[in-house]
């Protein structure tokens, strides 16, 4: 088991000689995180945000330009990858095609000259946990994508490391297998209790797997929090829009006393929201954020907020129907019932409860009046 600490960690690359621009390209900057022993931490963000670079620095495959990386109190910043007692699962399965499943899983142990009986014991134990005992004699070409991913997990598992690192391990699988494998990895972590870092760009994976989630953008941490708090208490507009499917809707609003108004909508403000916004003269405009599931057809909700626009897209999804409504120059997504009785081109009026509204500063995009987290274990935020 292990506690992993990253203190002021940065990764900067020298810019290409002869090219205009900054002296350094900053892939990661001011990364600070301390895990709990046995915690499952997910790094999530759009492509190029620095999440895989951070993972590679923990692994020792990239050298951190600044800061310290500690495992159980030891600074491993200058320690070779093979000496960090970690195991990594990559996006590519990277199995040796000429070796059987057994020997693919045993290879790292054999290189360390581990006794044969110990190798056999570890491989068989890992194969049993991953339900691939019947595949040990097969070659990788005879396996499905999900089976190959299990073998890659097993290869890491037999090493019995202090830390698991997983870099988008499910991205090559189809949608159904991704769901199955993320549940498999979650069960595996619960059983083994090994500190795990998991990188993904898929926020659904992040929300369903992570005990804490690190949301990154442009090499910097935006928020570190539990899935619940990321969804309910985003610290800025980027986190609010990135976490949640479909994304949160954003509308520019004019602050007029006890109400917010904009093109095609109006919303009364609670006392807490009025305090967060201050005087209308101090903050005359803001961003209003509302999630699709909090929008209802008029009559289905007593909410005092109102939106009105023309339906442009209807997406029946079985238990719910997603409707995209044009309000001025903005498309707003609403999650309606299974049979809402609407058609493209209709004018749709939507109601919402102002208590479900999120408010963000028009210039900085920072959340206004974020509520306190329910427990001390949940929230760490870095602007």
C-alpha cells in the first residue's frame, strides 16, 4: 500500500529553436495532490490537458522539471521507473504476440529471476481474480479485446506493486466492453486496495470509478473532489461544463434586483444567490448555468424560472427524450420524459427551480456562492 504525494510538480519542455513563442511549453504546472492509502484517483480532462504527462512523471517515464514526487514519504523524482515499485497499464495492450497468456503475465517476474513456483502461484492467482484461467495457454491473437485487456491487467497485478497506474486502458474497447471492464477494475481495486491512478478523457468513467477526481485543463488542476461535489459544487464554468452528460447549459444573464433576465428567460433569485451576486451595479451580468435534467415542460414543475425557445433537435433515448431548444443564439438541452409530445419547430416553454441554478462570474468564470462541502474529506480546489 502507498501514499503518493505530488508537491508543486511541473513539466516544462524547451520550445523549438527558431520558433516564435514562449521560452518553455508548460505541459503541467503547480500540480499538488496527496492520496490516501489505497485510494482510487482519476485524472480527467480534454486532450492535451497534461493528465498523461502527470501519470508518466509518477511512473518515472518523464522527469518532473520542478517539485517533488513522493511514495510513502520517499522522494522518487530521480529514482528509475523499475525501482519505484509501480505497475502501469497502457492504452495499448502491448502483449507479446509469440508468447502465451501465461508467459505474457509471468514475463516481468521471470526477468527478476523470481522462483518458478512463486511465478506460477502469482499468475494463477491473478488469472483466477480476472477470470482468465482458461486462457493461459492461448496466444494474444486468439483473444477478444476484453480478454486482452484482462491479460494486461493481470500482467500488472502479478507484480504486486505499491501503486497501479492506468492510462486510458479501456479506450480501445467497444461501448459495452468499456462498461463491463470499468466495473471489473472497480471490483478489483475494492478487493486489492492498492493506490491507483487512472487517466481518462471520458468523464463518465471518471465519475463512476473515482473516489476522488482531479479535473485538469491546460496543465493545471481546476478542482480535486468527490464525484458528487464535482457535479453539485463545481468551482468554475469549465468544471461545470465538463462534468455531466449532457453538459450544463450556460446563458448570459442580466442582474436586475431580485431577478436574472436574458433573451428568452427569467429567473428569480434566492437570498443566498442575491448575496453571492451582490448589488446589480457591482455585478450587472453573470453566467447562469442549469443542467438538462433540471428543465421541465411547464406543468410538470412549479419552478419559477422560465425558458422559451424553438425546438431544433429531438433525441428519443427510451426512458428520456433530449430536446435541443434555440434561445436566441444559444442552444439549450433539456432532458424530458419518455413521451413529451413535442415536434421539431414547436415553441417550447421550460420551467426550472432557481435553487438548481449555478452562477458564474462573467469575466473570470469562477463560481459565485459555492456551498461548503459536507465533509472535510471531499474538497480540495486549486484555481
